C-alpha cells in the first residue's frame, strides 16, 4: 500500500483477470471507481517512471510476461441520459460497465441499437479500442464520443467519432494513440424505435428470415454465440485471435481462381474480406494441439490455452501467420493486444 495513493497494491496476480488465464503479475495495480482518483494515480506513476496499462475484462489481450509498470482497472460505473428526444437519445456509460449487462439494460429500457452486439465479453471502456463488432453492427454505428484522460499529462480530452479514426476492428487507440489514454466513459446514440438489422446470414438463418423484435435478435445472437464459441469462463481464450484480412480485388481474384471454394465478402471500398478461419483451417491447424495451447476444434480463429504461457500462445500464433503467408500470401494480423514483452 502507498501512503499517498491507497488504492495501489504491489505484485498483484493477473491470472484471474485475463480470459486466456495466463499466469502473470503486475508490479503495481489499482482499481478505480471514480474519475477523481485518476489524477493521483497518474502522478504516482509519473513520479516513478512507470508505464500505465488500462485493463478491462482482459478478454482481448495476451500477457506475454509480467507487467513491470502500473495496471489500472477503470471500474467507473454509471449510466446517464445526456439528451433525449422522441426518436433518439444519447446515453453516457461509465468505462467499468459490463458490455453485455449494458446491452440487456438498454433493451429493458426500450433503448435500441445494441442487440447484435449481445454477449461480447469485456467492459464499456474497451469497446472503442477495437471498435467492437459482430453480426453486422459495429460500435462506431452508435458512437457519439468518449471521455478520456491522457496518461502522460493527466489532461482530460473528449474524442468524437472522427477523432477515433474507427476502422474494421480498429481505432486510433490501436494505432498512433496506443496506450496513451485512459477511457473513463463512452456516449452512444440509441434509438427509441427498434433498429432491426438481420442482414448477417447466420442471424437471418437463426430467425428463419422472419421479422424479429430487438429482444428476439439479442436472444438469437446469444444462442448462436453459445453454440459456436467457447465460453471463456470454461475454456481459456480471447475470441478471434486474428482479424479477417482485407485484400485488394486483384489479389482476391487470383486467390479465388486458385481456391474456388474460398469464401469472400466485398467491402464498400471494393476490396475483399477473406475469413481468417477458412485460411487457418486450410493450413491444417483446426483442432490441433501444440503442448499447452491449441486451435479450437470448431472455430479455427480461436486459440485455447490449456495452462500454458502467453509466449506459448504467441509462438502458435506466429506459426499460423507463417503458414498462411506461405500458402496464400496473406499476412494475418493478431487481434488482441500484447503486454508484458518489455
Ligand atoms: P481488455 O482485454 O481488458 O483490454 C483490451 C484493450 O483495451 C487493451 O489494450 C486495454 O489496455 C484497452 N483498454 C481496456 N479498457 C480501457 C480503458 N478504460 N481505457 C483505455 N484502454 C482500455 N470482440 C469483438 O469486437 N466482437 C466480438 O464479437 C467478440 N467476441 C468475443 C468472444 C469471446 C469468447 C471473447 C473471449 C472475446 C471476444 N471479443 C470480441 C474480444 C473482446 O471481448 C472485445 O475486444 C472487448 O471489447 C474487450 O474488452 P475488455 O474489457 O475485456 O478489454
Ligand atoms: P461467421 O458467421 O462464421 O462468418 C465468418 C466471417 O465472415 C466473419 O468473420 C464475418 O466477418 C464474415 N462475414 C459473414 N457474413 C458476412 C457478410 N454478409 N458481410 C460481410 N462479412 C461477412 O463468423 P463467426 O466467427 O461465427 O462470428 C460471428 C460474428 O461475431 C462476426 O461478426 C464476428 O466478427 C464476431 N465475433 C468476433 C470475435 C472477436 O473476438 N473479435 C469473436 C467471435 C465472434 P465479420 O467479422 O466482419 O463480421
């Protein structure tokens, strides 16, 4: 315990705070439930030259080793309606709100738009980092702004949608502003009228192609996910380990001529998105185990940890990247963020 900043503890095990269940620790750790406490904590880190890493539910990161700096869990709660009209309303959510509980809360209130994103693990504060998306909807479709604090200076800053430079499972916070801000709240624009989006094939099939209520969409998404994806509470994983590659039309057409069964989806900009799971399966990895880590038997995008280290998971990921590059000339990109390599 530190006399000035009582929330800070030392040598804290992170094993139960990352869904890959990698055994690693943080040299300094704190859990903050109020924005007011962020400044003293950042001052503590600055005074000691510590790196600061934000941690949410730990469902999209790999701990490659112990973290020598300070890990901060922003457990800031709160759901506040900022502006409300007949059609739409803007709601600010604290960074520590659980994502799926928030989706359920919004449905209960008759605030629509989040149903396709049901059952994504993690917290609100992490949702903008990779512009979470599933079943045809992305966070950026509903995003208004976020409140953040710059780690280096302690300065507060509001980011609007343009500032976040959202892309496919991407944002400025995974690129040039990586690890530079703590997100304390996210504001979303929700609808008072159901916003039905069932164009995504798996969802349309599950609903039998019929019109559905937002609650039915949420239930269907939960059901598909529970059938297809390993539950991180039982099977240690971080969801998709790679993003789906997006390639030029020229490269896609050349690959399709060589592999006529390869699935693809044309993007609005004319490029082609290729499912990474198909590429990995074609390279023979699906269901294979390598020591303490494996590729899930039903979902080749998911790497499973059976008591191994973060480095073992990353070695398997590198092996997959290399094989897909050799076979298809496509460079897969790892989706979760890697920490503890310093
Ligand atoms: P963490 O893993 O704790 O952190 C992820 C990154 O965000 C880290 O870089 C961390 O430093 C940063 N971060 C966290 N909180 C803050 C904050 N307050 N301020 C600044 N930076 C912060 N993702 C999808 O997009 N779509 C899916 O459908 C999906 N399905 C998944 C299914 C499973 C079974 C699993 C295990 C994961 C899935 N994911 C999916 C990935 C993951 O759930 C999301 O990316 C989620 O947003 C991560 O939230 P988290 O709180 O666990 O973040
Ligand atoms: P799926 O339905 O088997 O589809 C395979 C891939 O094809 C998906 O990744 C999807 O890309 C793409 N796709 C399918 N139909 C499409 C369409 N009509 N237009 C454009 N792209 C299309 O996928 P899944 O693995 O079961 O996952 C279902 C959804 O949950 C996906 O949206 C996926 O992204 C999301 N998910 C994400 C994670 C994660 O950790 N990031 C984990 C599990 C599930 P998109 O990924 O762009 O949708």
